[in-house]
């Protein structure tokens, strides 16, 4: 199945034991608010320190009413790219795509090709999980030493947009403590995979970025 990139996710560096993240809650009109719109990418060491956790959040600024109707798109592949040697080219990928009521995961595995075009690595099935519904208890699954989740979550990113605008306008010199969480009360659709570090190679530093790619 051929996929062509329509949204490039947010790059970050994940170092064992630390958390790095980036956010982008306003994207191009063609992708804002739909299944291709990446809001956040997170990579951090798991509670089990032998594992790494990867999170891709999409479809930001969902109100509670809109969250119940929000869905992952069966024609949109989510791909986590992992660079293990510092050349900013993916050496491993983790892929996730919805089929009916489940999210299916593939990898970590070397990509068939690098860059903006991907094929689903069906020879590297990792597992699947039933997609959790809004207002219901979260559903997780475990397979091949990995753990999976897909479904709505409260937006974890904190940003005081109002104060930021005051700073840009020269009306303030910094943020307030505490600030006002602009994203309070809004939700995202989260795709989460916890992976043993042993599956990610021996490097102590990895570069991570995410993409959504639409079926052509």
C-alpha cells in the first residue's frame, strides 16, 4: 500500500531518561482538524526503564462534543521515524493505521524507503489494540513485548496563548506563573506505543519525528 506524505510531524530528540516534545496546534488549512493534523509528538523513558514510549497526538482542539465523533482515518498512516546514528534519516519506523475498530501497529523495522513515501511493513506486525471510545475506560493491549493504545485523551500540552500574544505585542515581558492553559478542556486523539529499548538498537541517543501519510 503506497502512502504519500501530506503532513510532516514535529522533530525532536529523545535521550534516555529525558522527555522532549514539540507542539503545533494550528496547521495548514488542508490538514487542520482532520486525521492528518499532528499536534504533539512525545518520546520518553517508560515507567519500566527498559522501555521507551512514543506518543503521536492528532486532531487537536477537540471540544468534548466533537471528541465523541472524532475518528482515526483508515486512509491515513501514522509513522514514527527513528534515527539511531545522527544523520537525520530514519533507520527504523513504527507505523500505525486504523482498520475498522482497531489500530494496527508495525515495527520497529527498517523502512522500505526513506523520505516522504512509505509502504506499510506488513512483514513486521507488532500488534493491535481496540480503539478506545470517548467517555469509556481506556483499552490497552500487549504483544511481542510492546504495549499499545489508541483513542481520545485530554490534551496534555500547556500553553498560555493570550499571554504569548501580549509578549509579541510588547505589552508583557514574560509569562505569568501560573499561566492560563489555553488548551484546557480540549482533547486529542492519541496513538501510543511502548517499546523495549532492545528493539531500537544500541545508540544512547535517538532522533524522533512523526509523519502522517495519506493513501494514494
